[in-house]
C-alpha cells in the first residue's frame, strides 16, 4: 500500500513556490528599517485579550479580514474617496496606490509576521487605512489651529468627536493604539506629501495631528517646552506615544525571560527557619579566639575537651537533649562551641550539597518588593505629584518624599498602558523602563485605600466609577514576560525600602515575625513549657487538694491565690 507524499490534498504547490520565492527576495533585499509592528506576546494576550484585540476598526494587515470589523470598511472607503480630492493635481486614488507600491519592501520589513498578500493588495490596504487615520487625526489639527472645522466630513461626524465624549470615538482611539493594529508612520507621511507637494509642510501637519493625539489620549501630562519629537524617527502611532512617555536610557541591563507564572504574590516568600545566624557566628568567633591560646591551663583544657573519652561523654547527653522540642534551637550554637571540628566537616558537606542543589534548581523569578502606599504613609513617607513623564519618578531621602508623575485614568487608560508594555517587551533590547514603572505602581498599590491616598495627593486622577477599578487595573498588570533592572527606578525602590526598613516599628515586627512567629521550634518550646506548667499545677493540686483558684488584685499588682489547700 503506497502512502500519499502529500497529506494535504488542497495544498497548492505553485502558490507555495511563489510564496517561498517572495520570502527569499525579501531576505536578500538590503533594508535598514527594523521590525516595529509585532504580535502581542501570548503571556500578555492571555491576561486580557480585549486590551490587545481591536473591537471597532482594523488598521493594518493583522486583523484586516475579521468579519466583525467589516462594518467599518464602508467608512474607510468613504475616507479614501475624500482623500482623492485632496491630492495635489488631478490624480485618482490609484495614483496613491502606485506611490505606495514603491514602498512595498519597506512596509513588509516593518511587520514581524510574514504578510501573505500581493504587492497590489498590500498597497491598497495601506492607502485605505492611511486615508482613514488621517481623516480621524485631522480633528487634532483643528484643535491646534492647523485646519478649519469645516474640513471634516459629515458622514463620519458620529465617529469623529472634537470633545472626545462619544463612545465610538473612544473605541476607535483604543483600537488605534493597539500594537497589532498599526501601520508604518512613513505611509502617513507619504500620503500628506502627496497632498502638500512637499515633505516639510506634510511633517508640520503630521506633527500637529500627533501632538493633539497625545494630549487627547496619554494618561500623563505633557511637559511644557518639551523638545519636539521628530515624526520621521517614529515607527507608528504607538511608538510616538512611547517616545514621549518613556525617557531614553543608555545603560544596559540584564533581562531574564520568565519561564512560568509565579503567582500573584507581591513579595517573595521568606524561609521559615529557627536558626540564629548571629548567635552561631559569635560562638564561632569566640571559639576561634580560644583556639589561638596555647599556653598554660588553656592548652590542657583544650586537649582534654578534644580527647575522645570526653567528647563521647559530652556528646551522648547533648545528642539526647537536642532531640527535645525547643532545645534544638539552641543546639546548633552550643555545638559550634563544643565541637568545632564536626562543624567544619558539616560545613564543607553543606557547601558541596548546596552547590549541587543550585546547579539543579531553575533560576528564581524575582518580584518587586516594596511596601504599599498605606504602609509608607504610616512610616512618615510623603507623596508629591509631578508634571511630566516617568522620568520624574524620584525619592528624596532627606525629606522622605516620593515623587510620582500625575496619571489620569479613564476608559482608554488600561488599553494604552498594556499596549505600551507589550510594545516595549517586543521591541526594546535594553531596560524595560515603562514595564518597571508599572511594576513600581503595582507594588505600592494593593487596596482601594492606597488609590484613595494617591488620589488625594493629586498623583492619580480617577475618571472611572470607583477606586476599586484603578486598584484592579494596576494589580492586573503585574505580569510581564521579562524581568529587568532600570537604574533610575531601582534607585527609587531601594531608597524607599531603606527608609521603611529603618523605622523601629518595622524592625521590631520583622524580628518578631522571623524569629518568633516564623519559628516552629519556638512555638513548640512555648507549648511544651505551658504543658509542663499545667501538669505541675495538676500534680500540686492532686497532692494538696486545691478546691478553688481565686484571682486577687491590690495596689502592688495582680496575682492569684490558691484557697482550700489541706
């Protein structure tokens, strides 16, 4: 029985050859334009798919043919027809398509996925989507005084809202900033160049549109006298937002891929041990000092203690006592003093086993450790709102003041923040600055009370229904696909933690938690002592026939009196 070499009967060999040939041609083409439009990493997509998947309009090839988005195609075609009237000279829309055909390889190079479209199809797609985006963005040029309000079309008046209050307007805005819903910005520049016959006025118009777009959509306040962003250096709309919000960081940092989900705990778990490292260290130092004394009676005592008969008689009761609950806490420090030779042998064995264990264990995922806003406020930390992007994050050690930029929350914020994180994770080769900022905010915000305190300080401007929505937003963004260290923000975290841990209340509570409540040996010893005390009272009363125990108090204090003793 012969087997079919082609298990897929619908496989088109001719089309496969055409596709392979096109891929090889793209690989051979020398282009310096890097990939800038990615698919959202699966780790982030699974956490909140609606924040990364367009709901109203498809921009670009990734979601173009989704049936639920086809309703907006009519508005896009209407925008393309109006764009034809704005072309300098008596040209048809085909003229725009022909101009974009020349940019085919550059357009394809921007996308992380292979685009299985012909040159003609891709050019038409870019031309139609660019026409729609420019018509939508022109409302911001009107606000900037670059265009008159009469230049917009009445057919899309229910979509384009100068006041930014209509639901359709906000829905399209959210779709426009999604990572998978982007087209290269040089396509928009080319469209405007065809309208203005020159690149300089085209860039001025695009600059006005994008700055108005930023002011409308960005959760952060624009810094006055901020240097203008060169639109020719921006990859797409989301990249333009990222360039303004995130400061440039030249330092390289170590980046680690997250292998598995580590849960939602804000702080790493502490190992519950009952060992007193400090006490063992001191006993070891004392023994080392005594070991150096080799004169007179000290030498005789040392020889006596290390002799085998004495070691046997000392070690036998010690071994029996060390098995009792509670005594094991102090067993190791005493053993350091009496049997240092055994300690050295055990230490070498432990080091070798510890090394082998570390070789077998996977690297642990570190999570940001920082107290919440409420805890910091109790430790006299002040919060001060700043104007600008995340470069204004700062901690003043002298005044114990944490400076954070004002951030506004509305129906669009969660989509913007999540897609900025996704874009940074996909595109950045260095420190993930914005991701680290979201980890900082997620670390200090645990409850609604934390959001309330930041809102009262002007750091959070909440336009949502409740503080609980803001809390859930930050706590839901704690997952990322990479771990990174950003010197600027890490310095702030280190300063905040150092101030918080220096408070005597915090020191006392941590010591109690680690050495008392976190030690099962101590709790076992306490239970044993209570049990022995109760047995003693029972034995006493069984001999002396205690009938009543009455608590008495006087001016000197409080106590109890056993009555009826025969």
